[in-house]
């Protein structure tokens, strides 16, 4: 195996992991508006977001690693398990590299909503605005970005730790 290629691959994966960890715990709602194919790194970016919406009639989601002969890093695996809670979906998606249309992704809870392309970005904006934490009495007066990040860190602890602190060169058998 080419050492230079392997080192470059590890650097890219490490950079990606740190970016995904940061997106995962941003101190505000994050919405992925998927307007076409969402494969590999694109899917992991979308999974790092709080909500995923996808256009209808075009594009698919896919974990391509099995098809490409690649491994799935611990961080990417934990992120997938944190955001896609049905084991059968993880199994068929990751192990069989299944392609999901927007309708399939919605019924399998990989995405939260689907819209025609003409509505996609407006709906993403509405979801972001309507998803702000508030109550009739307090609105956002006591909102704490730091507290919000801590909430997300607790919700996604395993994924966050694996993305932020995991070493990409660690092979799965190193963790047994």
C-alpha cells in the first residue's frame, strides 16, 4: 500500500472528523437541506446536523464504504448509530451500501422531511426559526449557547468523543 496515500487519507479523515464533531455540537439548530445525492462525507455532514430535509424526485443517500472497499471509522460509525436509530437501517445502509431515495430515507427515519426543490430552502429556514427553544413566558431571554452545546454533547456523547478524540489510524480490532 502506498504510504503517502494512506497518510493523506488519514489526514483527510481526521480533518473531517473534527469538522463533523464541531457541527454536531454547534450552539444552534443545524439543518441539512439535501438537494441531490448525499454520499459518503456528504452524508456524514448531513448526519452531523440536527435535522435533515431532502428534495423529492432526485438524489439518494448512501454509505458507500462497503461498495468501495473502505473501512468505516469509529467516529463515522458512532455518528451513524447516534443519528439513525434503527439497527436494520444501519445494517442495510452500511453493510449493503443501499441507496435511499428521499421517500425511503423519510420512512426509515434517516431524514426528517422531504420537499420539492422549489420549497426545500424555505422549509429549511422555517424549520430553523420554528425550532428555536422558547416558551410563552421566557422566549429566548435565558437561552445559553454554551448550555445548548452541552445539551448536544450529552445527547451525542459517543459520536462526539469518537469524532473529536478518536484516532483514525486505530483499526476496529484495537478497540476489542
